[in-house]
C-alpha cells in the first residue's frame, strides 16, 4: 500500500493520553446526488460533536486537523488528503484518526483491512468510527470483531456494484463512438464548448506531421527521437504538463523537457486518431480491483471513422503502418556467463553487462558485407554506459572487454595464489596481511567519507520535506506537485537509509574481521590444481573484478584489470621479466602493428568517398524499395473495409515476425555491385 513508508512503530503515540486528532471526511463524485446526511459539512459536524464528547469525558485534545477528499471515490487509497494524513501519521504529528463511518475511510476491503488491522495498530494510532460505534482504545474487542470485517465486505460489494454501473455507462458511450478519455491525445485539445469535440493543436500537430514525414523518408523511431531532442522539441508529457492538461503535471519529469524516446515516437505513429478515427475497447480489465489493462483482439475493438479533423491523411497513416509491420526477431539464445555479477566498472562502480557471442555478416576492410559470416566475441560492457546510450547521452565509458580475456586473468591469478601458498606459506601470509592493512585503512576512510556525505543529504531531505509541506499548507504548492515531490524525497531517504546501513555493516566487518587469511588457506587446501574455471571455483575464490577504461599508451591500447579474491582482497600478478632478446622481439612486433594501423588508416581515408557512395547507395535502394511496397499496400488498403484493417493494426495483428537472417553472397553481389 502506498501509505506504508516504513516499518517503524511510533511507541510515543502508543503510550500517549494527549490526542492529536486527524479528522477525515470524504465525498465521491458518485455520492454527489445523495442527501445532506453524507455531505462534507455534515460529516464534520458529526465528528466535531464526538470530539466535544471526548473532551467532556476528560480526554485531552491537543490539536485537530481536517483532511478532506471532496470528489474522490473510496475504491483506492490514493487520495490527496488521505495520503497527506498518512504522512502525518508517519511523522508522528497525529495519533488519533476519526471519521463518520467506515465507508468514508474507504470501500476497498483488502486495503482497508490491512490499514485497520495492521497499519494503525503498528503505528499506535487510535481509530474511531463514530456511527459504527468503534473505538480501538475504548472497545478493542468490538474493533476487532466480525462487525468491522462485515462492514468492510459490504463496502467492498458497494464499490463492485458501482464499478459495474460505471462500466455499463462508459460502454454505452464507447459503442456510440464517443471518446471517454479525460483528455485528448497529443496534437489535439478538447473544445471548451463541447467536450466530445477535438480541435487541432497547431503547434503539437506540426510535430506529429514531422514524425510521420520522417518515417516515410526512411528514419526509424529512435533516429527520429534523437533528432527531436537535438532540435529541442518539447516531449509530449512536458508539452501537456506546462499547459495544465491531463495528469501530466504530476507525472512529468520537468528536468528533461526534450528527452524524447523511441517508444514515444512509436505510440504517436500507431494512433489511428491522427487520421480522424476514434478507437474504443483497445483493452479491458479483468476486475475492478485490477490496475493492469489487457489488450483486446481486433474483433473486440471498435473503430469509428472520420469523427474529428485529421492531422495525417489516411494514405500516409496506412503507409507508415506498412513500413513498420515487419518485426525482425534476433536470436538471443545462448548460455550466460559464469562471471555475471562479478565484474564492476572501476570508474562509476556500476555492474558490467554481459554481451553474448553472436553470428553476424562478415565484412571486408571497407566495412562492406562480403557474403561470409563471423562470430563476435562474448564480453562485458559498463551497464551505466549502456543505459545512458538509450537516453541519447553518454555517462561513463564502454569499458569493453572480452570474456575469455577476463577468464584467463582470473585463472592465472588463482593459480598464482595457490602456487605462492605452497611455495612459502609464511611469506604469503605476511605479504597478504601487510597489503590488507594498508588497503583496509584506505577503504575505511573512503567508507566514512561516503557515510558523512549520505548523512548530510538525509538531513537536507528532512528540511526539503518540511519546506514542501509548509508550502502546500500555505497554498503555495499544489497538492499533486506536493505529493510527487514528497514521495520522491521520502523514497530517496529510504534508499539512503539502506545505503548507510550497508556502510555501517561494512565498517563493523572491518573492525571484527581484519584478518581472514586463514580462511583462504583452508580454501586453497581443498584444491591441488585448477586447470579451468567452473561456477563453483569462481564463487569460492572471486570476490569482484574491477575493469578500467581502455587507455592509449605509445600507440598501444592498454586496459587495467583488478582482481579481488575472497578473504585476501586484491591480488596482483608479478610482472614478467623479459630478456633483451625478448624485449627486442616485442618492440619489433609493436612497430609492425603501429605501421599496419597507420597504413590501413591512410588507405581507408583515400577510399572513404567510394566506400560511402557504395554503402549509402545500397541503403537508399533498400529504402526506395520499401517505400514503393508500402505505397502500393496503402493504396490497396484505401479500397478495403477500413475499420477492420485499423482494428487489426491497433491490436498488432498486422505485424509480420521474421527471423533475422544473414545475406548470401548472391544477395551481397546484387546489393553492393560486387
């Protein structure tokens, strides 16, 4: 449940005889035609009289605050005033909650049961339902009796019946071709005179037209998103939020106004509304309690043509669907790596992501396919870098490294450690303990600095939470904006608490367990010789592997890898001493590699215009062929039953799944003229 911020019990509230009261009242839109007995004012009147009665009985009421949700249904606990009251409970600001009857608190039995039977008792909060004659302090037996459960069940049944009635009403509107959404899609606005009439929003419509035009020209969704970002076009959620439309004001990330994604572009391209159609029954929910929508099949979807002014002509929309209907499925089968979870980026600290070996089209020195195939090497990349690229920004670096290279280094490190122990156990122990002491001091200093930084941020968040609370109470900050900010701050505090606890545990481990060399010796004695890595050996020996970014030194690509073994920490392989002859041979190889790189670079530079002409020519030919086929298909679709075709496209039934295949030598020759 959303109101559960943490598991701490407020013992102070539990023992208090001084009551800080939260007075909760609620009236939903569906209750709007009910008599005065259920009005907000009447609920407050009933609760106020009960508070007067409590004072007459000698109870000390220190403060009373009213939390009012006017126009919110009881089926969900995600109501502004209710959530504000829950935050006050979390902060220990109120220790008594009073409401007129159980139905005002909510009508969702499972959530209401958890709230009253678990959450409030855990927080030491007194609960009073006036008309139900329930008081968790004065009559705990009654409070926990079957009356509460029965009342909740009745309320839950009420909301189920209400859901059926609302669904029937909405279905009637859908079947008649009405759009029942709260706001029009990006590119349109609802008319102020007629909520069922959509008017074109010229500024956003131009962006929609541009997206369709670029798609017809051969650009993909992610390429289009990147261009819109570069041109600083406001993303749909930011555009709508800054114009106070829909619920985007609380959902939008205002820090990234131009952060378009490929998914945003795809959703625009797939909406038939842009050619003037209304589409109803796209999805359904299995239960009124179910928040997840299930997509409908095409025979369950209703399409009503020409219900509003189009932004895109019908032929262009059909053409775009034809261009995008082929989905290439890439073979992702293959075994995982036994090193997964062990490799970390040395720069950002993030985990390295595994990249499987795949078969791809072989290319010649120009980068043009030659009709053959080749296997790529399995390896690892920085996860932070990979994730940032999806957002069209670079954070950290690739840190790419082959899996076989890391395996070989780990195997050599383990074998070196085993050999060192067997050759001179005493010297090995002395060296490891000496290195461990130096390393631990540095690590402890680093952990303490990190802890201080997180502690300061935690305190700053307390001040921020207090500030937004005060701004909201004074009317300077809207409720929805307050909910979003306070939720983000509280979530960050929870993450900081977890992180600080982990640091405390690490510091305690350094104090209690400064020398674990003996445990490593016990592990070594289990093995006589290790010829290859297995999952068991990796898990027993390897703590972590830190991968640094590739550097270029004297024309050579160099990458540092740090290997940390369990119990003893970082182990460095001894530098191999080379003879003069070996050094001369290595230098000769280095010069040969440098000469080859320089020669190939110049050769490619000389032939680059020709290479670019061949590749771009082949791409343009492919593009024109696809566009011609899409135009022909679109012309054919214009003369068929459009509603059935559109419904199939909305349901995704027009998609053609094909297996990714590699070009043959004949296809390469035809495409590139070779």
